[in-house]
């Protein structure tokens, strides 16, 4: 093959060439079919090739594709901001558009610092976070991310913002069970803030359900109530990073709604454009914007393509599609169906240690020993093998967990487009079952090989 000029995630790996997509299926240039059980990177929330979105895109392109936000506003941008405000918590009425989740969380970080500055508090500049978290790849967002694998190369450039343990009940850092644990992992935030001094802390950021680095780690019932109470008590803003969980992925517009906790700032991305366009947003509460509106009147942030009319028109069409087809209210039921099928599979495959998550954001953690919960040695690259075997079986699953934290093991996420039908979920499960069967053979070979090595 000719040399490539494209820097891909793994430079010398061979990637299939994609040809087209329809609904939950993708087809490569050799005609192979893939069931997109990960919505790409938990992004293609309404599936591929939806005509209504293509039409909205074309219509807006005919009018105008780009205007610079310092010179003009546009109807799609104004309408989208109003629509998103109406879909989220009553206080979250301000919307700042960007192009990626990383930009959204970095903007949230900056707005939280600016908020305190506009109130005359200049020392509150840190944005605390958790280990096993991912908030984006740009340096500010990576500083907040507790994803050890992605941080490692840039440590000298990063702030040490991850400070507390995640609510990882399957491997509780305190070896206890909720609620008897007394929510030690949430209360740790209180201790850290006292040690660091709340006068230095602008905000705390968390993914309601941990995605890329935790494979759908879902906290117990009162976790966020405790977190929010600690933030309020110490005068620290609470930022919910809903880049992955937002836009209906877990069964409600925002996942935070399910814990009855209202964040001061929310970030959105991924499902917002559903993969049809790059678009993301930082939603800001009225009370956070108030000192800025009556102070400098400008957010120190933004990008050339922020509030791009073309991208906003696409996102509006995505929302309209979700609403017209009543997709979000069905997500919980579909998620329960899929989870029940996965739990059935667990009975036959003892290396499935944990199945977790909400709605159509499900995580599966693999273990060498079911009872002891022993992770596989990282050198076995179980996640990578699982992804590759699944792909051979025409199934796309999302790598999550592996390498994200030095101490934790292998996991994948299953998060298909929210539009998936029950018949397609059965197809998904069949392909996953074949994957697990083939992995069993692979795993046994590996163990045999290891035993052979030990004998020598
Ligand atoms: N925040 C969360 C919760 C994410 O899952 C991601 C990406 O996976 C990001 C932020 C970064 O988004 P992007 O890759 O669009 O920059």
C-alpha cells in the first residue's frame, strides 16, 4: 500500500476504510457490515445517514455556513441556545457554543475562575476533580482529567487537579459497601478542600457517570447530593461534565436530573451534533453569569467557529429529531433490556466481572478471577483484544478503563445509538456473544502460553 499522509490514532495500524452508514450500521469499502454499538465515541446518538439532518444541513448551507460571532449573531445560534436552556435545569439559561468537549470543559474551568474574579475574589483558581475521570485532551481539560494514561506524557505542563477517588463501588477504595460506607469517597472532597483552603478553589468538576476512564462507573444514590452540599458549604461551583452523558444518553436530557442535583455549570458535546457536525456547549447558571453580565460583560474565551450557524442548525435538527420520534423517553427501557441480556451472558462467561451504567451507557469490566475480582495483567491487552475480536465479528465497542488508571483493569462500553431497535439489540448481543466465545479461546491460549513459559 502507498504510504499514508494521515496521522491516525495508531500510526502503523491498518484501519478499514469506511464507505457509508445507515442507522446503527456502518459499511466499509469492502462491504463489511459493522453494528455501531459504541456510537463511534458515544457520539452518533441518532444513528447514521438521517435524512432530516442532511436536509437541515443543506438548507442552512444554502443560506449561510459561517459568520464570525464578533460580527453577527444568527438565527440557528439564538434558537439553539434558547432550546437548550428550555431543556435543562431552570437556572441554566446561558449557553456558550464551542466545537469539542475539551473546549467546553476548558471554557467551564475559565468561566468558574472568571466568576470569582468578577466578584473580587482573585485567589480562587483551582478546579478540583477526581481520579479515573476524563474531561478532554487540551492542557486545561487534561489538567482536570484523572486519566493517568493520557496525562503521563505531559505531567510537567499539567496542574494537579484530580484529588479524590471516584465512586467506584465495584472496587471500592475503602473496601466498603454503600450506603453503610457513609459515602467516604464523596466526603473526601470536604477533607481535601479544608487542607487546600477553599479560598484557592473555584470549582469541582465531575462526569455524572464516568465514561472513557471508568466504563460507566455509576455512583450510589446520595453521592451527588453530598458533593453538591460540600461545594455549596465551601463556596465552590459544581461543574457537571455531561459531554458523554448529556443529550439523553442515560435516559434523561442531563444525567444529573436523575440525582436531583442542579449544577452551576454543565458541559455538553458528542450527542449534541450526533456526529453530523462538531459542536459542544458550556451551559452557565444565571447566578454565575450575573457578576459577569454586570461586570466585564465578556467571557474570556471562544474560538473562530464558536456558534457556527451551520453547526447550530444541525444540533437544532438533532433535537427536533429526538423530540419528534420521542427517543429519550424510551432510552431507560431499552437500556434495561440490553443490561438484562448482558447479565444473561455473564452467567456463561466468568471473566465478565461487572456490568454497570444507566440507559444506553453500559460498561463491562473483565476480570481474571470473578470471586477475587483480579484484573488481567495489562500485558495481556484484554481490552484491545476484545475490541479487535468484536470488530472481526462486525461489532464496534468502546475501549474504556484500560490504561486509564495504573491500578485498574480492562473494560469496554456498549453505548449504541439511542434509536436502536429491539431487533438490533438482539443482533448486538449475538455479535457480542460470538466475540466473548472467541475471546475465551484466545484467553485460554494465552494462559497456556504463560504456563509453558513458567515451566521453562
Ligand atoms: N468530557 C467527557 C466526559 C468526555 O467523555 C470527553 C471525550 O471523550 C471529553 C470531555 C472531551 O471531548 P472531545 O473529545 O470532544 O474534546
